[in-house]
C-alpha cells in the first residue's frame, strides 16, 4: 500500500538525536515549515532551550528526555507525541555516536554502548513509531551513513553499526511490504557532515578527531530528511564524493586498501590535542548544529541530480546532441577543406 504523506505544515514529527547536529537542524527547519515537532535527546537543558527558541520564532515544539538505547523511554516519547499532537506522521531516527580508535583498541563496553545508540536506537525507534504508523500511515526515516556501504579505518565500530542499520532498515521495509503497511521507509546516507559528532566522540586516537573529508553542510542532509517526510523514498545518499567513494570501495576494494594509509591520517588533526572524550555518556555542550572546526560544502551535485533527475537528464541529452552536432560540423568542415 502506497503511504499517504501529508505536507510538512500538517505533520507531527518526532526527531531523535535532536539536541545537536543534523537532528537539531532538521527539527528547526521542520518547525519553521509549520510542522509540530517533538525533539528527543538525553540533554534536557539543551532541549528546553531549543524548544524556547522554536517558540520564539513562532514554531510549535515540545521535547522528551530519552536515551534511544532504552526502548521504554522511546515508547514514552512516542506516547507523548500522540498526546500532544494527536498522531505521528514522520519519525526520524537520527541519534548517533562515534568512537575514534582501531577496532582492536576499542574498549568493548564503549563498543556495546555505541551499538545501543546507533543500532538498537534505530530498532527501538522503529518499534515505537510503528506502533502508531502501522494504523495511521506515515514515514519512518533513519539517518545512516555512507559508512553503511563503506569500511573506514579508525571508525570501525561506527562503520559496523551503520552496516547493521542498513540491514535492519532494508529488511524492515520488506516485512512492512508483506503486511501492506502504509509506511514509507527511508534510509538517508550522508557523507562527512559538519556537525559536532567528532568532538562528542569517544577518542582514543591521541589527536583531535576530524570528520572524514570531504565535509558537507548539514543543510543538505536536513533537506533530504524533510523531503523523505513528504515523498516516499527508499534511499538517499548526500554528497557526491562520498557516493564515489562507495563505488570505489565496492568495485575496487584493493584500491581502497591501498588508499587507507592516505585516508587514516586525515581523520585526526595531529596539530591539536584531543577534546576530552565523552565515553559516549551525557554531552554537556549540546545545542550546536555545526562543529565550529570544519567548513561544509553547501552544494552536492549528486543530491541535485537525484532530486532533479528529469531536468538533468534533459540537459544531458541536449548537451550530448549539441556536442554531436558540433563534432559533425567540424568533420564536414575538415572534409570541405
């Protein structure tokens, strides 16, 4: 059954990981578009401040303090959204953490905690959302990563969790198709994005952690997420260079291995000492969308092509025809000479 997705201004949206980065920006943009938004994260002070800011701008928002690793807390957040807004139209799984360390140097407890957030946070979010979306219909959107398709040195635990997220989301989509549930299931796969995730990460690298380059602006991801709230989409990759990296890793794995000694040093800033690691615990400096360190690219040709495929296809055909005509005229001129 094809889901019916309402315009953003008519939607009630739940966003996890909403106290910083992509989740925060998405919540703000959704509220600015007229949606009613429930922000979910662990940091109550940051959430309360953000909701006040949204109200000051004329938006409608509320918050729920919850750890996505706790299924019961997310169920309570979903119930709060329904009590407050009457229903849930879109649920966005965005909460995520990272560990900068080789796999053999990653503490097992941190590894488990990362999976509690990155993988089981998605599982718990899906279960909480689908208890409502199965009947009313809507969109279930999960923010994965190009790491869902691509290995990465120094971010092995993060990469493994994102591979697991992709497998869960794609299998869940099939399960829902079997029961003809009116739910759109979307996986968003960003490239490196300018958010504070590296500063919030558990860091065992010995130097300041950096977002894997090239880095893109989080506006591109927020726009992709909100598009998936309005249109049934299976998957969107944000960042053309990231997409190219996935293709190289998929079809030329030995080349990726050969490039690893070049890639790994770019994941840290050797001129700076590491930010004190959070150990994936409560983050006190939430409330920021950007890292304050990187400068994200504000345009992705790949994202543009995905969104405007027909127009780009037409331009390609026109350009190809013009090139062919030009070559023909050149050959004719050469023959005449």
